[in-house]
C-alpha cells in the first residue's frame, strides 16, 4: 500500500527507476524494529533508569546492561560488531578530504543537504518536536559535532564518540517514533511510518554522495578515491542509524540515485518543511557568532542566496526563500576557495595553518557537554515540555 501523500511523486519516480521507487515506498512502512523494540521495553522504566541502562550499553558496562530488558541487550549485541563490508582503514581518504575542505563541508551541509532533507516529509516528524524552530542553534551544533567525530580517526570504532553519537541519534529517532505512534499523533495510512527507514536512507545518502557532489560545485577538489571513501563512512553510519541493507546504498553512484529517486517520491514541501528550512537558514548565522541584528540579517541573506544556488530555484521557491539572483555565485565561491588554497600552498606552512584554523572553527561550532555525551531520551514530543535530553 502506498501512503496517500506519496502517490503523486511515486508515479513520477517510477517512470524513471521503477525498482528503486518501489523499494523506497516499501521502506516508508518500515521504522527500525531493533531500536523500536528497545525503546518500547524501556518506556515503563522512566527516563532516569532508561538513561542509566543506555549509558551502560554505550560504555560497555556489561554487568549493568545484563539487568536491562532483553530487547536493549539484544540491540547492543547486534550493533556492536560491524558488518563484514566495513573496512575502517579505507575510510581515511574520506576523512582527509573532509578536513582539507571542512569549511565548505559545513557550509554546504547547511545550505544544501539539510535544506533538501527538511524539504521531505521527515520535516513533519521533526517539526512536531519544536527542536529546530526553538533550539535551532543547538541542533546545528550537534550536527557539526557528529560530522566532526565521524571524520576523526578511531571515531567509528566501538569505543569512539562517533559510534556512540550515531547510536544515540538512532535511539532518539526510535523514541520519537514511539511518541508519534501514540493515539492521535500520526496518520500512517496517509504519511507512512514516522522517521521511516526510507527517510533515514535518504538522509544518509544525502549526507554522503549529495554532499560530496555539492562541495565539488563550490570548489573542493575531491578525487574518486576520496569520494568513495567518504561515502563508505556514511554507509557505515547509515547502518548504525538503523538503515536496513535492503535500501542502504553501496557506493557513490547508488547514493546519488537514491537521493534523486527518493526526492521524486516525496510530496512537495509542506508547511512544516517551509518553516523548518527557513528556521534552519536563520539559525545558521548564530553559530558563527553573528548575533547583532544587522550582521545576522546580512549573513542570513547571503546564506539564502547560496542555498538557492545549490538547491535550485524550483525547490527554493517551494520553500518560500526570498527571490535572489544567483548567476555566477557558485563560480565566484569556487574561485575564492581555490585561490585561497593556492596561496596557502605557496606560503611556508600555509596549508597546515589553514587545516588547523578549520579544525578550531569546527570545534567552536560544535556542541559539547561537560558531562560527556548525553544518553537521555525525550519523554514527550514538545521540546518546551520535555525534560532535558
């Protein structure tokens, strides 16, 4: 059965790639059975106890985890060993490409990839929490932190922070799905499963293949080995997110095709998508320190312009971005980036200083808690009523 909201887009997508369109729609009915069972088993225990048991699983405190519900124990057992196709040393070229171009990766992640992602029906699930509109800066900083950690050597090993952050995101999504499935909250016949496997597959492919493609458009020199390596980073992260291998991309080209067909399957941007995308753009200047109203407005105007150039006029108009001319903008951005890179190569130590500056900027624009990674789950949907998580 096709969720009714998807029917118009599905017909268009099927005309181009019937196999992938069928598979995408099939996965709009799938959540994440392993994580969904775990959070359902934790629900009667309360937030504090759930936090304690999740932390035990994350930190491999097996004695404590042995007292947890079987579903949570099984969750950690199944995800603690990576699938056989994961080759951690082969991810180094992708990590290197990210850090050599991290300024562009951050900018394009916000102005293109997140905007495209929030234009899908997943925006409806996230809008319901209020966390982007009311807590937009913190969410962007959390996204930056995750990007940073997955591109650090050792981050995706079992004890690495990238592994823990990825699994935390998966459990938060499962908890939100459980809350959205409470009576009266969500119409699955119309919209499919909230935060579905299809949406998580789309997001993982957008954060990898689409991100590399767009970063290249603004000047990054990323060769094929680096591109495929970066995509493999996100293939593993997608698996940690709970994306089933029945829809998980295998390489750069499969990721791009999943983005293309998945985007066609999605309905046109809803009111929630419009509000989420615009809140995202207007939050972006704040993580750079632009808090004065005039400076913030000027930066938001520029971010809107870059976003329009990257996602195209059609989607920008659907999201009600302000009309702006973008002719020549991407060429200018590419020229600036490559000119700066050329000058850095000429100056003694210039490239090293630039990488160091980029890394410090990444840290400044990322979210860290003094007490470490929080493993709390949301107890209610609305952020204003929820306990801190």
